[in-house]
């Protein structure tokens, strides 16, 4: 429990990673337009050691780490007696990680909403300033 409490302040780096993940994928897509880069990446991705995993796959792995920590804490709590000295510390760490996970999910949802609104605004010839308002929520497509 103390170990998780000590590591919690450092986990905000995942929040930054999630915030910028979409941009990472955009940059990668742009880089793939370069035939030399695309060829190099293809040679790497076809190596047997990668087991058909792409760079995009590896870029998503850090995004799944916080949920893995939460699952680990749930499992630890399931096997920790209620009167154990570490119980309270483990439960606190679980609550903190779940809160961080919710914040990250909300930020991803908000960023995705803005991205979709911008894409729609670009499709409108004369523009539509109301779509650029961050309070506008993308409801559905189609």
C-alpha cells in the first residue's frame, strides 16, 4: 500500500500521455506518408518477435496501465484481511487510481468531442463558429 501511495504522484505522467495520444497517432500517420519511413516501419513491424503488433498497438499500451493497477489493487484487497495494517492504504490507493482513471476518461472524451466538432466544422464551406464552442457536445454521427 505504501508503495502505491509513494507512486501515485508520479502517475500523472499517464494523464499527459493520454492527453497527447491522439496527436501521437496523427504524427505517426503523417510520418507514414514518407515512403522511406513507411518502408522502415514495415520492416520492423513484420519481424516475428513483434507477433504482428504495429507501432500503433505499442503506443496504446501505456493507456491501459492505470486500469491494470486498479485490477491489481482489487485483487490485493480481495486477499487482504479487513483488519490488516495495509488494508486502509491499499483501499486509499485504489480510490486515488480510480479517480485518476475517471479524470483521464473524461479528458479523452472531451478531446474526442472537440476533434469531431472541428472535423464537422471543416466540412462546412463557410465555417460554423458555434461548433468551435467547447460547450458544444457531439451527440451522434449519421
